[in-house]
C-alpha cells in the first residue's frame, strides 16, 4: 500500500514538473517552414545618373521561411524629390534573408526573441525622376538589421498565426548609372520644371548608390 502511494505521488509530481522542463528547453521558434507577409515604411535617398535626392515611401513583401532563411518577393514605392516636382520610383524584387544570431533567453521573456539578420535582393526599378526623366533599370541590394519577434500562436484561418515581428534595417541599393534606355537619354521636361538637363555624357562613376532605412511589421503563419 505504501509503495502504491509512493508511485502515485511520483506520477503526480512529474505531471506538474515534467512539461515545464520540456517547455524550458524548447527553442523560441520550432516551425521549420512557414509563410509571412511584411509591410512597412522606407525613408532615405535615391540616386539616378549621379543625381541624389530624398526618398520616402513604403514596401510590402510575401515571404517563405525555411529554418533560419527567408525568401520571397517584395514591392517598394518611393516618392523622390520635393513638391511640386516630386517624382516616383517603384521597385519589384526577389529577396533572400538569413538570421545570423538569435537571442531567445533573457530577452523579454520566453515568448520573445532578438534576431540579427542580413539579406540580399535583385530588383527592377521603374518610375519617373523628380525632373521627369524616366527610370528603368536593374539593381542589386544588400541589407542588415535587427528583428524583435514575439510568439503569439493565435487561431486564424486557414492557418494559425505564429509570430508578430518588428523589423528595422538599412539597405544599400546599387544600379547602373547608364543602363538600358539611359545612354544619352533626353529628359521629357515640363514647362514649369526648372533645372532640367539632358544629363550629358557617360562620364564619372558607372553605378548609382542609394540608401534606404526601413521599419516594418511581419506576420508569420
């Protein structure tokens, strides 16, 4: 009888302590494959044929996560220049991101994590520069930054929402200064546009470089 009581007591104790020990050893994110959507703001400067100007806008992306890597497609819209001669720049790209470091423990509790990441992207730019010149060219971008991830596990359809993340980062974008349809291009100037020029010959650096700072929210299923 005493032996039976001892076994029951051990089973009851394990029923309370066992699951807690298992949860403590779980990593923050246990899903190997998942999908995510991302949306946010972007601000910085863009460059076209050596002419740099401020840029502000936003971006959206559809992503697939495989372990510590993320791949997907993104769209970015930037307003460049200042009113009333402001132009626009649209970018469509394919991106791949890699988590370099994940801090789970001792950061915001058991459901939060801090991630350091880098990414690379190949894109296509379309648009109209602030002095009405056309923009159509390919580009290459590299980025880096941090992401604060919070596990929520909300019941949504058709899949359960696993995490919500806040992402902050920097991205350098480089594109050929004299690319497709840009060599000796003549701008289409408006009557009320000042300082409009043909851009001259292809002297100087062969590439434009821009920098964009982004802040976005990501929802992963």
